[in-house]
C-alpha cells in the first residue's frame, strides 16, 4: 500500500488488492476491508493529533465498538482502489469515523461507518467525551459515507431448545452451535486482545459454503467485550432468509455479534 495522504478533511490511500485478501472467487474479503480501514484510521487519527501515540501518553486508547460495511459491488484481486476516511466528531458517547473505498473510475464500491469510544487502559473503563475536549472536536461538519450510525444488533431468538441443541425461535428460525474457537497468536493485535477483523473471520467461517459463495451486501458488527489469549469462544449462527446472525460468547457472556446480509 502507498503512504496515506490528506485531501482536505479526508485522508486517502491507494491500494492494489492482493491475492491473499481475496476469497475463492477472487473477491475482496470483508475482514480484509476491515484491515485496510483499521490501518488508515490509525494514520489519520495520528495526523489529527489524537492517534495511538498521543492517547497512550494519557493512558487511554481507541476501542471500536460498532461497524457497518455496505458493499456496492464486489472488488477483485488486482483491482486498483483508493480508500478514503474521515473523522465525523462525537455522537452521544461515541466518536464516528466513515470510510469510502473507490475504484479506479472513482465509483464507490465499499462504504462503512464506525463508532468508537476511548477507554482508560488502566481501568478498562470508558472515558466520557466531555473529558476529552482538548483532544477531540465534537462538532465537525462533514459528509457521510453511511449517514445512520450503527445500531445495536438484536438477535431473533426464541425460547425453546430442541433435543439437537438448536434453539428454535418464534418465527421458526434455529440457532445452531457452530463450535468453539480458542483465542490464539494469530488473533491478537498490538493491544494484546483479539483484533477486530478476526471476529468477522470467525463469523464467516460459521456460514455454509453455499451462502458465502454469494457476495455479501452488508455486514453489521457489535463488539461487546474483548477476548484475550486462551479464551474459549462459543460460536452460534442462525438465519432469517438472506440474513445471517453469528454470536460469540465466553462463559455465556456475549463478546460480539455479527449480522450479514447476502
């Protein structure tokens, strides 16, 4: 990838999509887009004066809490694209950042919006926006890649459990246990917990091949609780037509939720 550059209030980076970030159809993987977004967000925040290094001095850190990725059209191996990002200021307890991945013709192919909080690294508790006014501008006026902030994902669960171990909802949908994943070396980021994109990798791995053979249209993610090395994450999936839900739990406590629309 080329260095990040600034164009007004936006930051951008040119990318030629590598083969290792694509699936069996040579389409860009959702988790790969998240990796691109995570890296450019780091550089953009750093340039604006509230990046990793600045917050770390104050024993604070950015934590991604929610994300919505909308895929206009699939992107493929060797496509030349430009990824744009910009900070949108505060909304309630969250700070918002958007992304727009454009092809060589300037068409938007992937759009995303994200919600972040700042936590105290010592207590792991959230730092309220009013305590950060010297670092962050809460009233920035910019445009939207996706206008609506990411909402809380509500699982369509029911009340009854069958003998097979599946939970059947009121609409006839079933939740199926898809196994367990132990958080390991390949999952961890520089903060020592599971990297955000890995949750989408786990979620996509839960879905049937005939589902993932179709291009995904939207992915919504709620990051609820961090997972750490050695944690055993129980994974369950259910679907409602073309919409699939994956929930990850540790000791019966939800860690993440993914909603994927195909």
